[in-house]
C-alpha cells in the first residue's frame, strides 16, 4: 500500500496575528472616574476624534469585571489597548487581562499597542526609595502587558495606611477620595478623585484654560516630588517630558502629561505598520 502523502504549503498566514485591525481604542478599567478621564481627554483632542473609542459602561465593579471578560476576544480588532493596572483592582482583572494579552501578544508593538496606567509599588514613599522600587515593578508590567508606555498616576496610588479596611464579605469599592498625602494640596481632604480629574482635564473649557490647568497640575506634581525627595529635583526632570524618565532598564511617564500625544503617535504607528509593504 502506498503511503499517504501530505503536501503542505506555507501561505505565510499567521493565525495568531490579527492584521485587520480598525482605527479603534479600547479602555480596560473598572474605575468610572478614570474611564471618564481617559475617554473625555481622547474625545476633546481634535487629532483623535476620528478614532472609534470603546469605554466601560458598567457602574458596578461586578458588572464591569463581567464586561471586560465578555469583550476580551473583541480586542483583536483594536489598534490600541489601555490597561488600568493599579494594584487594588488588578487581582479582579488578572484573568481577563491574561486572556486579552494572549489574544494580542503576537501583534503588540507592531499592529497594535498597549498603554498601562497604574500606581506604584507598595510602600513607595517609605525611606525615599522610589527609584529603586520602581524598576522591578515596571519590569513586571513590561513582561505582563508589553506596554509601549507606562503612565504612573499619583491619584491612583494609595499607601497601605491610606486605604480603608474592607471585610471579606463587603462589596468591593474602588477608593474614590484623594490619597491622604495629597489632601493638604486641596481645599478638602475628602475631595473625590473624579472631581479633581474633571477640573484638570477641563474638557469643556477653551484651549487657554486647559493649558493653565496643565501648568497647575505640573506645579502640584513638582511640589509634591520636591517635598517627598528633597534635593533630587534634577533626577525627576525627565518625568515631566514626553519621553519620560529612564529608570535603569525601564521607562515611566506621568499621567496625564502628554497622554494624548502618545495615543496619537501610537495609532499612527500601528496604521503604518499595517500598511501593505512594497515587494
């Protein structure tokens, strides 16, 4: 009996890649305040209005987790994924995020890009070791999410003594009051993070007002860094630039400084990479 012969041809089609992506941005978070800030910033930028934007719609944490799970496979048609990777909500999203990364891993930093917005390592502000602690922290996110850029957001970062204890049977609540360490910079220490975000993004204001609010936010960040790490102003200078700060092998930016610029550049890069190459 003649042996069966199989003729295999390589059509160069990669089943793990998804080249037919749309000019679409997907925001993945459980926090309605952060979702509103990201989406309104994108919507207010004239360069970004042509892009489709998928934002969370659920009000409860439980529904938001389910929504992320259900839309995981749909991420393969987006050119940009924005992950909220803060410590307090990441355990609830880890499974879905792993699935999303698995679907898109082959295309990251080529046909699609990811941006991480998050807090810092536990006990970041103890002993003045911010730089040392950030390096392994950022490295772990780079391995897990392959981000083109990581944005550290001071309004997402709560030290252990700034979080209210929650019982095992309590409904999980995302902290929405500004961290205690930032309280002295505002009129009330119980000001909501959403209120602060709305003020600084000034989406409904004119260009001049938005620029002034950005200057105010930069001033706040600089003042806080100077007080927390006296004598190290030069070390953090690049944190206020578009390129961000280099920390050993890792890089970090400060949210929301140059956030829209990064989105614009990454969406253009993804489109160029997807264009047919001349043979």
